[in-house]
């Protein structure tokens, strides 16, 4: 089947990619992710939950391969004699072959239903991949944010360590108070505890991403992604038809409509019972008073046509009809939801970009310059340690706020990508689904 071939091709490509990204380190592997799409492709290859749903396509293809076949023929053998009667050696021996043939196009429609079920299985797998890709991207963003929070905390710790080193020299020369030194050292301890807390959260995010990528907990994983804000405002609009064409859940909804159509057509074909054709050969022994025992061979062809007074599948037809109505309503509801989800995601991404640009712009530069000025003034004895530390804390708060705003922008961008369905795909599912009527 074409689906299996394309899947094997994609899987081979992803294995090659995984081999490039992974290098052996003892018993485990060391994986460096350069982009979110690389993480998504590795998840498509190794995610355990996704591997549970992949055989569904092969199962549907197997049913397609075995569909559209006639029922097995029947062989009937019978022998009759007059041993319990006149015992004149009369009797007959008959062999008959019976085959059922459908009066309607049931076999063709059964095969068409199996084809639609293959498409539905492919769309179901694509929907699982779509959800997995969105989850992987959010986890990658969370890990990158945790990594940047840890680095930012360490940078502030280095600044505080320089202050502690400076104070120690000043205390030795009697030019600074030991209380200021103790305060600076206490601040450094608090920063170390915060850094340890951030490192723990980063490890938790790493383990969560490893699980999505199908990696063992003892394997090394690192990402080279840095969360940044683009210079230009995201204003590009995408037409609704383009969005629904990309969405795997919409493809699944349309596939289920086609499957419901095919199931209804099959049930309509099942209204007419099969006609049975019999071919028989009979060997007869007969006794006549004038000619004695005579032998004869008979052959013939018979038909058995049932009279459809009642539709035994009337209930099945009604259920298939309601399944078709439900599938159509689900598709329409999904289309409405996609339109509103896109409007919300577009607005959220634009607002998050503006807030992140403002939080990471000129205000950070002014705060950094303010810290440098206060540190220089403190070394010259023009300001107190408490004021200098307060300025450093203010810079840390502004950096954390800017990072959170940037993270919110990337999460909004990831949500936008999820709504649009712009993820790496193994096969365009919508090409196999009938267009919207």
C-alpha cells in the first residue's frame, strides 16, 4: 500500500537524522536538538504512545486487501437407495456445488468502505501526530525557558560574587564594614538556593521531553534553541481554507463523513439477499420390469432467489444514515471552532509580541546601565551596599519579567502553529479525502 511505503521512506529519513543527532557516550546516547522540528521528527519516530496507534493503518489496509470477495462455495453430497424398501438395487448418488452471488454491487461497495476506513486510519494517525507535535513544541519551549532562567540566575550570582570579593578586600583594609560583607554573602546564598531550584525545574522539563522523544531517562539531552523576539510584528494572515486543509482533525472529520457515506451505500446494497446458483451431477440406478436395472447420469443447473418481503437491515441502514448526519455536523462544528481558534490565537500572538518587545527593549538597557553606575559609585563610597543590591534585584526582576514575556510570546506562537497545523507531516492526508460539499 502507498501509505506503508511512504511511512517506511519517512521513517528511514528520520532514522538517518537521528543517527546524525545522536552519538554514543558509553551505554547511553547524547542528543543535541537544534530546532523544534528536529524534536518533533524524533518524537514521530520514537514516541511509545504513537507507536501504539501506527498499526491501525496496516490493520485497515489488511482488511482492504481481504475485502470484496465472494463467499466460499458449498459442496453437497447425497446418496439414496432402496435397501429398506423393495431392495431392487435402485438408488442415486448426487454431488452439487452451490455458490452465492450478490444481486447488487455489494462487493464493490464493501471494498470502497474498506478504502475509506484506510483513509480514516491514516487521518487518525495524523491527528495523533498533530497533538504530539504541539505537546513537544510546548515542552521544548518550557525547557528552553528553564535553561535561560538558570543562566540568568547564574549571571546575577557572578555579579554578586564580584561584589563579595570586592568587599572582602575592603574589609581587610578596614575600608568596609563586615556587616556589608555578611549581607552580600547572605544574598549570595539565597541566589544559590534559587539557582538550585531552577536547575531542578530544568531537569524535570528535560525528563518530560525525553519521555515524548522516547528516550531513556539516563540518556543525555540538550537543546540549542534560544527564545528571542523577532524584529517585525507578526501580521501575516492565513485563509481559512488553507488552515482547514492543514488541520489533521478536520481531515479526520471529512474522512469519517466519507466512511459514513460508504457504510450507508453498503447497507443499501445489503437490502438484496444473495442469489444461489447450484450445479449438480447425479448418477441414478432404476429398475424397470421390462428392461431390468438401468443406469443414467443427470446434470443440471439451479437457482435459488430469495424474495425480499422484509428488509432485515433496515435498522442498520438507519444507523448508517444517522452516522452520516453526525459526521457532517461534527465537521461543520469543527470548521466553526477552527475559525474562532485562529482569530484568538492570532490576537494572542500579536499582543504577546508587543508586550515582549516592550519588556525586553529599552527598559532593560536602562536597568543594566543603572546597575553599572551604582556598582561604580559603591566602589567609590558614594552609595550604600543596600542601594546597590536593590538595583541588582530590580535588574533581575526586569530580566525575569522580560523572559516571561518572551516565553508567553513563544507559547502563543506555538498555539498559533497548533491551530494552523503547520507541522512536519509524513503524508498529505487531505488529498485522499473528498472536498467539502
